[in-house]
C-alpha cells in the first residue's frame, strides 16, 4: 500500500454515521450538564487586579463586561450545547459552542489562580463537530429533513475523520503533557520527585484545586500502605501519556492505553480532586458505538 493510500485510510476510512452522531450527543450533552452549574458569568465580577488577559484577549482586544453582561452570553452558549446534543441547527450550534467557549473559557483562564486547564478540549472538540456532518442522523435536523421529503444522503467517508481528528488531538495533548514533565524536570526526575506524593497526601487536608476529592483520605492511605505507591503512580502517569499516541496505530495499544488513561484521570479526581471531566468525556470519540449496539442487540436476541 502506498503512503498516500495509508494516509487516506488513516483519516478517511468509511465509518457509520451513527458513531459520529452518538459521539455528538454524548459529548454535547455532557458539556451542557457540566457547565450548566459552573456560573462562568461570575468571572465578570472578579476584581480586575486578578485579570491577566490571555494572548487571545490581548491580540483581539476583547473586553470583559460585568457579571450581568456575561449572563446572556453564557445562556446562549449553554443553549448551543443543548441544541448540538439534540442536533437542531447542528452546525450553527457547534460554531456558537466553539466561539462561546473560546471567549468564556478564555476569560476563565485569564484568571490564572482561579482557572484550570481541564477546559481546553472543550473548544477543540466543538470546532471539530462544527466542521463535521454530525447531524446527518439521530438529530432533529435529520427528522425535519425527512418530514420535508428531503432526506439527507449519507456519505460514509465523511463520518470517520472527525472522530479520528479528535483522537489525534487527544494523543497530542497527553503526549505533550508527558514531554513537558521531561522538559521541566527531566527523566526520570519527575517520576522520582515528591509531586505525586504531595498531591495524594495534601487532598487529605482539603481541596487542592477547585473541588474536594470524593475520597480525600484514599490517597494518603495508599501512600501509607506502600512507600513505592506514589512513585509507581507517577511512572504510570508519565508512561501512559508518552505512549498514548500508539493508540492511533495499534489496536492492542488502544485497548490498553485508552481505558488506562480514563482510569488515571478518574483516579486523580477521586484522590486529589483535580477534575479532568472534559478530557474524560472526549474519550467518547474513541468508542465504537455502533459495534456496541450491534453486540447488545445480538445478545438480547438470544432466548
């Protein structure tokens, strides 16, 4: 097989429209429910002395209204996520979700002491969905098209690349995190440092990021149970990050690394309180939804 053929197969292999549609529903609904109680408009009322505008805000000269002025912006943004989940004006909703996230989450991250970089995938995933034919099935748009006698023609080549692009983004994001640890601390210096140990123990005494850990005493108990636990967890963290890109090209690596990363992120939240919800949610782009549905249907058909 030629290099060009391999490249095309990597990006544009035919895929079921249902996989992209279910991914859209899961991610958009998850984002809506996650950000609904976030109250991002409150950043408009934070004293400006804490405001350190990000490069985007500086370059575009974006202003920051007060909290009351941000309320309608946040409301429209949340409605865009809900509309995207329903597949109603799908592409337009994804564009609004992307641009609204770029502004609101950019504003949030312009207050470094109050922000957390777990929001970053939100904007990128919305941008991917904005460029995809994510509403061709399982959507209000598709239902309306059928009602009007203009059903949407399905093109299998259009439904694989958006999910693949999201996977490549995740691989790059996690790999960059692993490389950053080497650049700033060295290898294996970060693994052997006390960073992970401190994070596990400190949660026992209160929230160390923005949310209390569901099991704050668990991390300290695990550290007490074995002196090597924190080092082992640090090693697993960095190795999973560095090898994550292999999931793009190896089915065996995918079955190991993708669940391992989800487990790692959930474990960090449970023991340290650092919630990487959107990063976990973005793994919906890995799930073979239609294959799971076929297997479930086949099992339920047995007497």
